[in-house]
């Protein structure tokens, strides 16, 4: 079983690298298998198709972001729920800062997800479902606080997630220091305006 898991991880690692280098659509199952030094049959023993391999990469992204599996929402991050529930600038800024510290580690995943979702409808669906899980966390926190009309909570979460994703993509293209500078403070002010008291 240990070799099985090593092969699976090797397929994921090489697929992520190839998706970055060649693009999601241009990378074939044979490319991935060859990069690992195995065959298409071995690939299929681990993943029925590239979509399911990408779903597994989302699982790795969740681990990098400390999101745990959740039967109701797919995945959840208790710290995001807590920050949304508290709604203070300090709580939100701490959450955004902790998230931004992970940006260097998640850069390859985000880059591949954005490229793949732009060209493949099934990837767009996976991306939207994943963002929906993050929005669920914010909505849950706002509901726990009894803040805002129920009809607006999800939209507020959607806007907050889009702002964070936009900042992350901007950082990927034009990195700035994550330790100082006004960018994360400005993002936290926007989040506080959307989600706080």
C-alpha cells in the first residue's frame, strides 16, 4: 500500500508541474504517466481521468490552507468561520495575514486552477464549488454572529472571496512583501466593511 500512495503522490506532483509548464489542456494522461516513469494503466489505477486528478489537487490545496473535510460543505476552515463571526478588523486582518503567508506554497495550485478553469468547463465547475465552500465558511460565521440579513450573507461572502482571490492573483503576477506594506491592511479594511459590524 505504501508504494501505491507514493505512486499516487508522484502522479499528483508531476501533473502539477506539467500543468504549469504545458497548460492543463495540453497535458495528456500519457505525459503525466511518462513523467512518473509509468504507464497510462497505472494512472487509471489511481485516477479515472484528469478531472479527478485535479479534484485530488484541490484536496492538497485544502491541506496547505488548513481546510479540513466537512460532510456538509465539502471542506471548511474553522479560523475563517471564527474571523467572520467575530467581524473585527483585528480578527479579519489576522486571518488574511495567515492566509497570505501560505501564498508562496499555494502559488502553483492557484496558477493551474485559474488557467484550467479558463479553458475547461469541468475545471470551472470544480473551482466554483471550491470557492462555494469558502463562501459557506463566511456565511456560517455571519449567521453565528446574527450579523446582516440572511439574504445578503452569501453575497457578502462572495465579494470577500473575490477580493482575496484578486489580491492573491495580483501578488502572483507582481509579488510584494507580505510582511510590510499596505496591501493586506487595505484588503482587511474591505473585508471588515463587508463582514464586520
